[in-house]
């Protein structure tokens, strides 16, 4: 892969984030269509009042999930 293609792939892939309270994983690449969040939506771009769909934790209770 060229550097440009790798950079574009990385920008599209996004991160995965794990809820520290219940271990729900929010994957930016897939979003959460069942909850009205389209693929490619970054965690930081979700509404300020967004919360974990499983336990209600806020965005501040999520940490990056290491691959």
C-alpha cells in the first residue's frame, strides 16, 4: 500500500472504544446503526449527551480499545 492509501484507510477505520463500566465497545468504523449512529462517526463527534446504550455511561467513561 502507498502511504496515501494507508492514511486514507486509517482515517476511515477509526478507533474502537470500550466502556469502563460495562465493557460495551463502540467501533467508529461501524458506528451503531441500531442506535441511529452511521458508520464512520467518531466518538468525539457524538452528541454531548450521548451515553453507552448498555449502561448509560457518558463518553468520559470510554477508553481506547487497543488492537
